[in-house]
């Protein structure tokens, strides 16, 4: 029998023999007892690892994946006639896992929230297509990412697919230069990603929603974002920017050039934190890659950068003035609250620049400038009032001092008069 012909036969045999899927953990399981006593560490280790596996916690034993009859002792438990499969061959691993994970009715008993289309997605992925179409012996399957015998929920920090560990899981293959050489795939993605703002937010910032490998490439349906849909991938989080860019001239031009929109300026794995310096022709600006200072695009970029800089200065000047007034004891809390709208306008303007339309950015900046002017005026009035109060206080102190001085003189005059009369 050829390898290709053996593939469906194995799956069919295992599926028919295992019938009702699984043997519950409350029945005898001689597999663990026997393997735990074996001197060979390779055969003993799976039992140790399986102690914390989510499947064991839900009542499943070794036979769930390996087949056989765990009620029997010794080699009788591994009788192929009773469905014993042993270590599932790489090419049938997805189907073995899918016997449960693609069965909606069965999965509803254990985890109704878990998706049951993983196999369908996997078969559309780069990994799945190479496995089925080319019988690639090196391609990733379920057990490449979900460590066999120690599978845990993705929410468990010890899980190989926890957000903080996904990049290391993927890099076991994609960071292996020898393994990736035959595919012509670079292996610097893990290092680049760990230098990105996404990794910083995920680790230093503690934001587990920050994107990692599977957020952009998919997990079971893993595939590289194509040129024409990389914007949709980034738009999952950066929706406003994606909407602005989709309506811009650059969207069509980049598509014609075969250039991925977002990644052209921001990179893909080594995405840096966005800043205003990226906009423009000068040092640190990305626009100079395609535009010159004297062409319409270059002028538009520099113009938008000037608008942003103006709003930043106006906001900072107004804030500094209000803080000064507040520290001096003046009530400016409402003005400070109103100034947050200018900060919001700045955020919106930075999103609007992805439209690459100076008029749109100008409108948003103008709204922000108007707010800063009003709050700045309140700060000025507060400080003027403070100066007036201080002047009034000074005059009052002078008057009080004069009155006190007059009283002292009057008292002394009375005392001298009394002394003369007594003498």
C-alpha cells in the first residue's frame, strides 16, 4: 500500500474502532500506570506531562488520541484490532484531533465556546495545503504548536499558545534557519517582532490584546497577509486609520505598485511606535522615500506635519498655563477638562493624516486650535485675576499697616500725655 493510500485508511480505521470517541478517565487506564513504571524516560515522560493537560482535566485518557483499550493490561491494550494507533503519523494528526474538535455536538459537552472549524481553517492554511498536497514532512500540524501531552487553554500563561508565548512557539520553526532554508523564508521575524511596539505593549505594557503572530497571520488558517489585504489585517485594531487609508490616493497607487499599504511606512514584524517625525520629507520622515520636497506630495506631507506641530504646541502651551494657574491656587478644573478635547483632536488628526488629504487634517487641527485658544484665554484670565488679587492684598496690607501704625502713634501720644499729667 502506498503512503497516499494508507492516509485515508488509517483515519477510517481509527474512527471506526474508536466509535464513541473516548474512554472516560473514571474507567481503568492502564496506559498511565504502565508507562509511569517504565525505565525508558522517553516512554515515561508523557505520563508526567499529561498530569496537567486540559484533556486529562476534562476526563480523557491516553486512548483518546492513541487508541487501544486501556482496560487491558500489557501489550493487549495496544491491539490494532481495538483501534490502537500509537503515535499518530504527521499526515493524519489534524484528522485525529478533528474527531473531537470538529464535532460541534461533542464539543458542546465540554467547551461550547470553542470553535469547531479549526480543521477546515487548517486545510486552507499554508501548512495544511502543503501537508495534504505535498505530504511535506516538515510542515506544522496541531502538535507543532500545541505541545502533545501538556496542552493547556490559551489563557493559561504556561500554554504554548498564550499571547506571551506565541512568538516563541512560532519561532521554533520560523526562527530555525536550517529548517526554513528549503522554503526560502527569512528567519529574522521573531527578533524583529521583539523589537516592535506590539511586543513592548504585550510584555512591558501588560496588554494581552496587543497583536502577536496569530493575530496577523491567523492561527489554524495561518497565511501571510497579502499585499491587497494587509490593510484589513491591520484594520482589525487600527480601524480609523484603515478607513482613512482605504479612501486615499495611496491605497490605489500602492495596490498598483504591489506594495502593502500599512507595512510600506510602518513595517510588518518590526512595527515601531508611530510618531509625528515619520510624516514629512525631513530627517526621520518616511514620505521622502517616494516624494521630493518640491513635488505636490512632499509639500502636502510637510504641510500636514506643520499642522500637527502647531496643534501640539498650542495644546502644550495652554496646558502649561493652566497648570501654572492651578498650582497658584486658581480654580481652572473646567478649563483643564475642556482641554482634553484638544488632545482628542490631536489623536484624530494623526488618524486623519492617513487620508493624505491636507484639507481633512486642517479641519481637525482647526477644531483643536479653537479649543486651545479658549482654554488658554481662561488660563490668562485666571492669572490676571490672581495678579489683581495679589495687588488688592498688597494695598490692603498697606492700609492695615498704616492703620496699625496710626494706632501705635496714637497710643504713644496718650501715654506721654498721661505721664505729663502724673508728673
